[in-house]
C-alpha cells in the first residue's frame, strides 16, 4: 500500500500543481520575460500591446537594444533618485534598528498592561500606507499640524516639512518609522525570546549591570535577527512607494523625494515611456541584488550564531 | 556597589512603564490628530491657534464622505477582494504544497526550485507587464484579476510545504487504507492538520489585500471598482484641503482591519513574525 502511494504518478500531482503552475506562467514567468523585452524598446504604452501582438512588427517599430539602460545611467535624475534613496536609508536604518530593539525589549516584559501596549504598537502596522500617509501629511502640516504645534510648546519653530527640500525626506522617514516600528519590534521580540535565560543568570551572579548584560549578551545574540531586519529594511527602502506618492504628490520640492518605484510608475503610466520604465525596474532589481549580496558577504564580520 | 534585588525589580518596572508609555504616545499622536480632525468642521480646520479639542464637534465629515461617488462601494470592494484573494491564495498554495511535500513525481524538486527562484524578482519589475497580461485577458477594471494573481504565491507555498512535511505519512497511509483518494486526503487530513498556518497566511493575505496600493492603482480606473486606499488617494486629489473628510475616510479604512486583528491577534502575530509581509 505504502509503496504504491509513494510512487504515485505525475498524473496525481497535476491537479494539485495546476492552479499555481498557471499562475507561475501567466503572472510570473511571462511578465518577467515581457518586462525584459519591453525594457529594450521605446514602447510608449499608448500603441496597443497585448501578448497577442505581432512581435516582429513590434520589434521593427520599437526595438532600441540597451539604449534605455545607457540613458538611465547617463541621466542626472537616476543619480538623484539613488542619492535620495541612500539618504532615506542613512536616516531610516539606524533609527528603525534602535527604536524596534527598544520596542522588542518593552514587549518582552511581563508587567501588567503589556497586552494594551501590544495592541497599540501594531495599529500603525495594520493601517494601510495610504491612510497612514494622509494622516502624516496632515500631522506635519506646517501651520495646522500637531507636530509643529507640539514643537511650539517647547519654543521650537518647526520646519516646513514636506514643503521644504531639506525636510521632505526626513518627514517621510518619520512616517516610515512610525509605520514599521511595531512590525520590526515584533521580529526583535521573537529574537529576544529565543535567548537562553541562563546567560543572564550567570551574568547576574558575576554582578553585571543591566547595560553590560544588554551590550555583551543581548546584542551579540540578537545579531542574526538584526541582520535579517537590516536586509529587509534595505530592500523595503529601495521599494519605497505609497508614502512618497501620497505625502509628496510631485515628489517634493525640486524632486527631493523622487524614488525608484515612484519614477517607474510615473514613467510607465504618466509620461508614457514604458520601455524606459521597464529598464529602470531592472536597474532597481540589480541594485537591490548587489546591496543584498554585499550584506550577505559582510555578515561574517559581525553576525554571531549561537549554536 | 550592588543594588538590592527588589530595588532593581522596581527600577525595571518603572523604566518599562516610562518607555512603554513614551512609545505609545508617539504612536498615538497621529491617530489622536486624525480623530480630532475628523470631528471638526471645515472652518475649524484652518483656525489659528490650532484647536486641540474641537469647539463644535460634528459628524458632518462622516455623513458627507458616504455620499461621495465610489466611497461606499470601495468598502465593499475592499472586503470582497480581501476575502476572495486570501481564499484563492491559501487554497492554491495548499494544493501546490501538498503535491510538493506528499506526492512523488518526476521533476518535483526542480519545479519547486523554479517556484522559489521567482521570489527574488520584486513586484516592481513585473507590474508593468502584469498590466499588459491583464489587458490581454481583458481584466483591467475587473476584480477577478486580483484573484488570478494570487493563484501563484511562492512564499505561501513554501511556508505550507514546510508545515506539511512535518505531517507523518502514517496519517495518509491510514486514509488510503480507508479508501480515500488524493482529494479526500488533501481535504480531510492535510488541510485540518495545517489549519494554524493556513489561518496565519489567510490573515496576512487579508491584510495585504486590504492595504495594497500599487497594483490596484495600475489596474483600476473605474471609480466604482476602487478599493479603500485607492479612493482615499483619489479623494486627496479632489478635496486637497478637506482634511476632516480625508481623516474620517482614513479612520473608516482602519476600523475593519483593527476588528479583524482583535479577533485574530494570535495569527497576526505569528504571521508578522514569519515575515515576508509585502510593502
């Protein structure tokens, strides 16, 4: 019986595989290939193109080879977008790491009222980015927003936030931290819970202070989680989109919040340069790939695996 | 000098409440401002000094937003999409995971590797051609497109396969002796035994669909088909300064997912912890 079951045939697997296999072909493999083909064309998105279009005719009319790619690399805008994204990462990454380690530590305690904090910290995670971004746009309104109102209580004159070239990106960073801290706090909570408590007990017997325990036990043992969070954060940073679209409709003063996905979307559906947009999406993929590969290489230097 | 144990415990509790409340405060301020603003009249929005508590609270923004074209239907659309796409996603993923974990067939491992490899390509690379695919299938402005897209979700397949591999083959053998066919085994043995992870993935898919922005933005242009995030961003263009309206709409969009969260906290938490949340 068992034997017959184990050698059960291809035919038995087909009905189970079929739905996802159709999805794989139609909504993953075909789009990936199509995306690459379009990226080598000057297709405008206005001339009708479906999967059933005559490919030869399409190529005769639109084929441009790697022109889009070289145009991207030579454009000033690309470097600005890359700079904006790196600026976002430089501000966002340290702040999100610190704040979510803090939140993870808070959530790890078993005092009364922890249930309340737990529910509360996740509300921004549950909130859609569009709603969250609308809220932040209004909260950061220079004249009528509550943030500058609070700053004024301390005698500080708040900046013009989204209307200022300097402060637009930090404003996006603030909103993103608020949105993500519960999520990454939860990830760190998982890491903290997996640390063996005997380490702390031993350290206490040796008279270690709270800070020493945190510095020499918690941080090293948390480093695999920190590494994971860093990778996810950097990938997410390159894919920044709804907050930028909703908070800064025209990508901020002087393009201060122009980022990759926002550019890709606008080139494709607003400026009718589908080919250019597709090429830019592959450049984005390459950049994410390189950044992730570098991090994977660097991890040996600082990530500590406790076996 | 050593601090006594009790004293240290007390300090721990104090710092917990101080930091905990501080973070809570920072998280709550924007929501506080959202609720306050939604209760203001349009005139009170732009009063200086800013009114921390509205002098004449009113529910007009809530009344008005339901009269706007596409708002009521967007709530229905968001619900419809969240429910259908999560069902399609977990059902299709569970079927594939069953085949990949419990049915031997030639090429199984290589096919699974192809499935996994597609996870490397970010959604941003394929959304333009996806638009073309959906146009070819005449599915733009059609909510079925979102269901079709969920037929293939390698992350869900991977998670479910991990779970199903831990299910002992003796369950399946027993079912075969009882005369069950593959579908009965899948439906009556495997699915119930994977219910925890199914619920977790379902809840995450629900939330992902409820909050999705980029794909609906590309696919839908008919206001009657809009989802909540889409109508909110459209209203922003139309009623740029009517923040009482926009904040009322935001609050309405948050409430349903908050209610789902209250009932399914456990699954949300495990879902967030296994990672892979989009956007």
